[in-house]
C-alpha cells in the first residue's frame, strides 16, 4: 500500500501523480454504465484516517482484495460491516497458494468526517484500510466504479481483475477457502455462549426472554431462557451445520431499536434481521470462535483449570476510583501480556475491586471501567479481545474489616483496591 502526505510532495509531483491516475482510470473505466467481472479494478486515491492521501492501484501487493462502499447515513450499508470485520480477522492472517494474502479497503461516501471517524471506532474496523470520499459519488475515482447505491462491493484478485460484484459473504469465504493452503480441520465447536442485547447508542440486556436455536431444516435444536444479563449458554450442539438464532417480536424492542448478538465480553457479533414474526440471525462459521464460552459453563469462575492457577496474579493498578492506566501500571501489565502469549490456548478474566468508600453502584461501575481499560490496553498489544473478559466487583469482596460504616485508615482501604487476573482453558 502506497501512503503519503500531500505536504511532503512538491507541486510537480502532485501534478504528475494526478495525470498518471487519470490515465489509469481512463484506460479501465470505459463508457459502459457499470463495471463487469473481468474488468481491471480502477485505482483509488482518497483521504485516509490521518488526513493523508491514500492511494491504491490494482493489482494490489499480489493480494486478493475486497473493496466495499458504504455510508454512515445509510443504515443498510452498514449491515455487513460486523461480518466483514470477522472476515478480515480470519482470512488476512492465512497463507494462500498463489497470492500473498487477503486485504480489505472500506470507502465511506460522505462529507461528514466526524461521524465517519466515530463509526470506525463503533464498528471496530480501524485495523483495515479506511478511506473517505468527501464528494460522495461525485469523486473522480469513485465515479470510475460506476456505483449507484451503498452498500456496493467488489472482490478483486491478485491480478487486479474484478472477480465478483456485490458477492454474498458466503461466496467470498468459499473463494478464499479454495485459494488458501490446506490445513488440518479444527475440532468442531460444541458449545456456544454469548448475550442478546438491544438498543441504539447504548445497549440493554434482552433479559429473561426465550430464544430458539434452529438448524437449516427449521428444526429446533435448543430453547434457552436468557438470564438477567441477556446471557445464553448451550452445549452438545454441532456448530458445523447451519445454525440460526430466533426470537419472536417483543414489546421490549421498539421499531427504532436493534437487537444484537454479542460475545460473553460484550463484543458485538452482528445485528438480528427483523421478519414478519420476529428477529432472526444466522451464525456464520467465521463468527463461531467469538461465541466460545469463556468458562466451562455459565457458572463462571468456579470451574477454573487447576493447572493454570500458577498463572494467576493480583496487581494494584489504580488509585481510588481512577479508571485510566498510568505508565507504571502499563509496565506491570507486560507480565500478563507475556503469559497470554506464552499460553495461547487460555482466556483471561480481569476482575477489579475497590474499597467501600462511596456509592455501592458507582463503585461497581468504576471497577468495570477499570477492567475494560485493561482489556483495551491488552488488545492494543496484540491480544485478541475474544480471549478477555472484564468484570467489576466493586466493594463486593472486601478483604479486611473495612466495610461500610467501619472506620479505617487509607492504607487499610488501599488493600481492597486490586485487580485479579485469572486464567482459564479455552473450551
């Protein structure tokens, strides 16, 4: 990927660059009303996330590339973004027979850069190539793709040729599976755990409601009642077959709200689709690993593998009610990161505690924020979020006499402010 800042180039080089790209686009974008399979993919020169100009020509680094166009203002255009995130997470790290990998380029067609930047964070796609066309469909390079609506997508091979236009995700997966090097088949996952949440900007648990797991023949495999946190757990299920999650329309969810299926730690997997009788979602193969239980079952930490207890540790990382990691705390976390990398078949629960000072509910909220702050830092260091669970215990597990109403020194209160790191075997 060629990337550069305009201010670093002299005007003559800018002029030559633009002329070159005009020539390239003119040679591949004929007078036809649309691009066709077999055409060479037009070049793209657009703004990137760091206010630089990002350029792509095809073929692109001898890689298969998915280019998709979307907009923050078109809800439909964002329906597949969660799935694209999973697609990139799995297939960008694999080896292929006759190309050097898989890459993705997202192009937002909108003038609002602020909302675009917020959506990149919301959908967690900052790790792929993100560009924005501030002129929308009227941008010179976007016009070469001759798209008329969002979402629109193009699958491009390592030779720069368009091999599919608006391909279904299943077709992309099949194509990439055929191209990659053979590998041993992993053991079929038999347990699923996650949550059903709903809302818009903030999500609430779809608590104490029934959901149905249905196979491709419309046979009910499992019926589960969600707990108060919207959580479900099922075992003895063959995840190698088509698997749908369904629940009927419910007065809890308004027409303006969207239900989501998330992992145990709250990471959104995808939105449900509304039909005539309720909400349905088909779980894709690339999403199954994100629905692996963090623990042996939904009884949480009572089932920790004894062989991993030597990895457990307790650290003092935060002052009272603080949620931002200091440099000293980050340094302490390096040992935790090393353990996670040395033991790739483990997951980690991060449990933060505080003292009894202040409101009980506020203390629980603060400790959850502390644990989430640690999760964010570990993810930034290359640890998969699917391996991490954030828990905030507040003042529920005071170690000494210093409960509400008991006079204690600051040193005694400080003993209760701690973070536990508990390791578990991936199920």
